[in-house]
C-alpha cells in the first residue's frame, strides 16, 4: 500500500489537484460528482492523506464523494495556510494545490481530521448560510429605502419605496420559513433537541445562538473544550509583549469567527438586561471601574463556558451561581 499526499485547490467549476507519490503530479478535473468519483476510484486501496481549503459550498461535491472513501481528510483555513508559508511571489491554481499538499505533509498532526457531518447538521449549516444571505440583502434594501427620500424632487420616491417594501416583506417571509425549517430539523433529532433545550437555559442564549453553536460544534462533537470555542469566537484576550520595548494591554485577536462573535455579543447584551448572575457580575465589575466593553467580553466568554458546562453535565443552568 502506497503513501499518497493530495492537495486540492477548489473553485466553482474545477478542482486543481497535486499528488505526491514518488514524484509530484498535477491534474485538473471538473467540480462535479461524476468526475470526482472517477478520479479518486483508483486510489481507493491506498493510504491517502488529502487536504483542501474551506471554500464553503464549493466543497460540497468533494465532501459527498469522500464520505465513501477511507482517506484521511483535512479541511484547512485558507488564512492558516497563507500565514504558514511565509513570503511568496505569484500564485496560480497549480501552485496553490502544491502549497496545500506541502502544508498538510508537515502539519497534519496539528490539524483535526475531517469527518462527515450528520444529515441534520448539514441541513442546519446550509439553512443558516441561506438565512445570513437574506439578512444581508434585507439590510441593503433597508439602506436603499432610506435613500429614496433623495428622489422626492423627481417624483420617484413613493413608487420605489413601495417596490422596496414588497421585496423586504418577501425576504422576511423567506427568513421566517428558513427559521421554521431549522427548528423542525432540530426537533426531529432527539440529541440536538435536548442540547438546544440545555443551552437555551443559559441567560442570553436564544434561538440564533443555539443554532449557531450546534452548527459550529456539530452537536458538540468536534469542539468539546470551551476554551477552544472562546478562542475561535474571538473573546479571549491575548498578551502583546516582547522584551521591554513592546508591551501593551492584552486584547482580543482579529482572527475569529466574526459571525459567531456578533451573535455572542447580542447574547451578552440580552443577558445583562435580565435578572441573573451575569447581570450582577457585569454591574459589579463596571462599578469597580472596569471598562464596559472588557466586562461585556468577559460575559461573552462566561456564556460559552456555561453552555459547555450544561452540555457536559446534562443539566439545566442554575441561575443563582456566584461568579468570580
């Protein structure tokens, strides 16, 4: 059995593939199920390590085929690869495939092996993506709606506003349908349904955050450590110090899941408005002179730890805990 390392650069229509055996070979195939199945069939009996960047929906065909093979598969952040290769000059799809191949050959021990998601998690991820797209479109339409008053002088403002309102209403209806579909999927899955009930007992955790956490952790199977989740969410402060010449206050990193961080921020804002231990913690720290945003960031961190605690203990949150 041969050891084979494969790096794949993915685009919407093609896959550029670099294969390392005794030598390095390059291939380009169409990004469709039939072409992918045909290409990887000849490697089914080999010891294959395969890596690709996370490109969202362009990965889906590849994921569907790789579920049927016994390969070691790694899905790597494009930023992770970019930061690891140092200074480079030029790029194309062939070079990118080689860089992915070289990266996983050196760093596979530090990366988590990809495993297929459950059917429920796949559906939730897709629906959350579609929901986010419609929310973005709605925001753009809302901005246009306010700008139509500038056209009052030429008499187009009312007609355009009415058209705009119809579009917004239609998108809101679509968002509601998507949200109902997500809830149906979770309620039909006993494990996800129980996990949602547990994490929603934590102050501030609502529907959207519960959906996002279930999706990002794949039902709390791929991320089980709250500290890793807090780091991934961008709510952990890091030191910035080198010798005596560079030293400043600890701060959060910009390398984070921005969408999750935003949802966590809304959860923290909701939590400190309610009568619970997180609100009392916030008020106490602000009264001590702490910066409000720093304390709010700590609340976001505490929400994550409490979510993982209720999942680990399989008990609902106790609202009168004393926080340090």
